[in-house]
């Protein structure tokens, strides 16, 4: 079997890559090692309205659990910062349905989709990737192609097989756990909630993402602590009566890389998309939009490579430069913010929250802000001053 492109992994990044290439007339095979696209869910399931609109994905009730109107941010002492919006700026998704929808769109565009199909290695000739080795149940076979796209997540092996350094140190990941709680009460079922501070989530934060009037994803990510994420989550829930009465409908666990994007994402006949290229925001841990956007960028460059008959690392490097300009620079800013926030004490976070209380975002008094931030640690004050 020969294809122009083989995409390994049918998450949002892989499906967008496959769909876009198929729409442009390329022959595409997309393989997914799991028996069903979108399962198991390993995500908080939040994404932005603007991102889906930009990518041409029409929202549908089957995968939009809840429209979101901004968020509440809670500091360690309980100070609440109101960051609600008048118009919906986000969605809580049903990822199992959303991912499957994207896979269906790829198939409808002409991509061949195969589930329960695992990539076991790359086929190389003279240092250039020429195909991929696959296994479907007990059948093992080779597929030749011009480009292999690694969209196989943070644990993906395509990049390593191609000699791209994509390992993440344990200290550069957050340990995450999330419950889908049913039968709970929320202050407002269309507003996200975030809790900061060492008590609940050292090195990370707690999130509450509503999926209906009495259902929400409640989870957290932590770093640099001896206790497990599960211990912290159970403690948080137990201390919030409105959550403690809920029943756990599902549990999601996993690690999220927060070290920033890879410095290298292409090789001869191969490139990486999404989590495998660390297109994850180091500050928030979000990556749905980035993966999808970079998937479209990858497809564009691969299309040019097919037209030119050139699949060298030098030619595909254009993809790396594109996503770095459009996504990577923002990810590096998030990384710097994360590193600064990690140095702040709970008292610092409380001061910041009190400053932000009552503020109309978008109408910040620059003079007042410049005055107040000087009370914070020098590295934080310097960073905020640079933004102002």
C-alpha cells in the first residue's frame, strides 16, 4: 500500500492534518492505535470560540456540552476575580464526540482512516523516512509514503524513531487528575472556575469546567510535591460542599508537558504535530486549538513538498518556522509567565487578586497598575511593567 502521507494519531492535530491534505487531493492514511477515535478522554475539554471559528469547525450540540462566558479566578485566600464576558468566549466539549467528528470530517474529505492500528517503526532509506511499519491485531505490514506525520501525543514514538529529541523530563510535566462530577451545584453553570495556591494545587491550579447545570469536570495539575494529584483533588472536593455531594461518572489521569515547544519538529520525510511537538500551552496546559492550527500549517507545507517532490528536512523546515511564528512565540511567553508565577508566594497571589478585583478587563488604568505592581517581587513587577 502506498500513500502520499501517513498520519499517526487521530487526535485533533492528526485529523486536521489528514482532512486538509485530503481536501487538497493528497492520498492520506490516518491510523489510530485505539479502537475508537476520541477514547479514552484525557483532557479538561475546554477550548475557545474564536479558534473553532477560525478553523472552520461548526459547533454542534452533539459535541458542545456548554457555552462558556468567561471565568472566575480564586486566589489562595478565596479572593474572587470576576473575568466573565458578555458573549460566549469558550466551549466545554464532549471530547469523545468532538475528536470523532474531526476524524469523520477527515474520512469524508477522502482520507483513509484505520483504528486499532499501531505504528511500530519507520521505514528509512539513506536517512530519509520512506514509510511506516504498522500492526493491526496480528497482522503486520509496511506502508510506503513520502511523509509521515507524528501526531501521536506526548508519549509518541514517531519523533524519537526519526531522531528528533522530544523527551520530557519528569520535572517538566504536571501530574493531572480529573473527575467528571454529576449531581453537583455551581454558582453559575456557564462560567469556568480556577483556584490557585499551594494548598490546593502546588505548581499548578484547580479547574472546574461546567458541562451542564449539575455536571462539571473538576480537576487539577500539580508539580514538585510528594503527595499525589489524586490526594489533592479529593481534598479540594471534600472542602467544597457543593462538589462533595456529587458522584464520579469518569476519571481522567495523565501528565501534561509544560516545558515549552520543541526546538526541532521536522526531519527528512517526517514532521510532528500537536502534543508530540509540545504544542501545549505551558501556563494553562491547553492544546486543542494549537494542535488543530498546526495541523493545517503542516498540511500546507506537505502539499508544497508533494508538488515539488522534495521531502527533505530543509524543505519541511518551513513548517517549523511557520508554527513557531504563529504559535511558538506565544507558547514561550506563556512559559516565561509560568516560571514567574511559580516563584510567587500565596501572599503575592492574594495581593494580585485584590488588585484585579473589580477591574474591567480591557480598561486597565496603566498608571495605577504600574504603581501597584512595584509592591510585588522584582521579577514579577519587571514582567508586568514590560507588558504595560
